[in-house]
């Protein structure tokens, strides 16, 4: 069983919207800080947004006011609503689950491509 499964990427014009979703196993989801990261070829993976089990959120400055992360505890999913998209948002977006059981663990999804055309 794949622990994290992403969906919702695609191609959109500048100014448009996309919604990403990530489904996790209940075991991982309930103890994890869930997050979205993105990576452009040749660059380091960077934080987009995270949400803790208590719904505390954290956003990269570049997406504040445009992106919204949310978790659905009944469905064990985390979503990323992306509005006012810009060409510089183009990247592969990865879902992440971060949790600690004695030692810290990071679990990653397979990634989903988001392309914003100008």
C-alpha cells in the first residue's frame, strides 16, 4: 500500500486555480504534520505549506494569501487550494507526512506536476 497518494495536478493559465489532494493511511495521518512541498528541476525541494493535527498552519511567503492548506480528519486527506497561480508556481508538488515515533520520519508522495502557463 502506497502511504501517500496525490491527485489534482495539471495545466492551468496564469491567474487560474488548482486543487491538490493527498490521501494518507489513518495510522500516518492522525499523528503527522501534513505538508506540501514543491521542486523545480535543478533546484532544492521547498516548503509550500504545512498543517499540524491541531490545524496550525504554516505557509511559504511566496504563497501566502493565494494558497490554502486544509486537512479532513474524517477522510485522512490533506488538500492544497491554489488560487491566483503564477508561472513561477510551476513545479512538481509533493505531499509529505512528518511524524515522530522515537525518531522522526518523513513520508513522501510520488509527486504531481503543476504547470502554470503565462
